[in-house]
């Protein structure tokens, strides 16, 4: 095909237009761009602002972590658990003094089983002591189970408040205490009690490592130290119990340890009340754990 001059001119114009199109395409043919939009216009650097732009589970966590109701419920369970343990120690002390006044040998107290007591009371014509022992064992089991159960509640409440798996240590300590209370032999009670008190010791270390970010922290630290000292004394008592050489001083040390735990519980709730009165607000966050 032979092109005339007009055809050649048209081809040249088409080539020129194609080159201009490649250099600057029209707006209708521009590539599509998507502008990134923030998840919420309320995002800023204010650390106190709630996080409505996050999933709802985070907002629920903030509300639970800052719930003053859960905090006081945990403190109340701590006080009740300490009271039950203190009552248990006093009952044990009273029983020990009573049996010593009645001339019960130490090896009978160490064995502390129904068969041993039945045999000894029958041989010595002291059936009334066996009745006293049965009443003591029932009260012992009830107080031990209630105290350990309330410590389980404390651990579960703190687990909900802080979402910290270390709070399960307190739950396990309470469970081990309940198993010890229900054990039928002295050896089984001693072993489970050994496990329980060492779990409490680990929890005491966890409390000392926990960070408190508001006024009244010194009061909390005093309570934590008292709880640690009480746990250490309980561990010492458990070592003596394994050797089967318990005496009056071990029971007295247990009473003192329970007093320290009760003081720790009262100190914690006092610090919480002081903080609330200082801030003059309701529903604010309590202890922060990192």
C-alpha cells in the first residue's frame, strides 16, 4: 500500500500523541490510590483515654482491671481466709495444751489417726479424750477448708483483675491446703501442707515483685513483707513437720504467722481505702501489674 503525504502526516501525529499520553496520562486514567484512614479519629497521645478503637475485649479488660468492686471483694476474701487460718492455729494450740495436761504422749499426737487414738484411749480408760479429739478434728477440717477456699477465691479474683497466670499459684496453694485438711494420715497431711505453704511463699515473692503505681504503695509494701515473713515461718514449720518433731514452739510460730497474714490483709484494704479517699473518685483503677 502506497501512502500519500496526508497519510504520512496523520501517522506522525498519532505517534506524537502516543508519546504525550505516556508522559502525562489524563486524570481519568490515573491509577487508583487508597488513602489510609486511622481506625479512629479519637486516637491521640493521652494515656488516660479509653480505647474505643480497639476490639471490645480490650475495653472489657480495662473495666475489669480497674474494678474497685473486685478489688474490695479480693481484700475481703483475704481477710476471711486469714481469720480462718488464725482461728485454726489457735484451736490447734488449745488442743495441744489440753492433751499435754491430760498426759497424752507426744508419739500419739504425732500419729494423730483414729486407730491410734482409739487404741490409746481404750487402754487408758480415756474415752472422753477420744470424743474431744473427734470434735477437734471436725473443727480442724472445717476451719482449714474454709481458709484455703477463701485463698482460692483471692487467687481467682486476682487472676481476673490482672490476667496474670502467676495468680494461679495462690489458687494451687489453697487447693493443696484443702487436700491436706481432708487427708486421713499424718504423713499425707504433712506432705500436702508442705506443698501448700511453699506455694504461699512463691505468691509472697510475686506480691513483692508486683508494681503499685499510686499513693499508698508504702502501706502495700508493709503488707507484702508481713505476708512473706509469715510464709517463711510456715515453710520452717513444714520442715519440722516432715521430721515428725513438732512441738509447742512450732504451733506458736504458726499463730504468729497467721497474725502477720491477717495484718497484711488489713493493711492492704487500708491502703486501698486511703487511695480512694485521696483521689476522691469512684470506680478508678487499683493496683497495676506489669
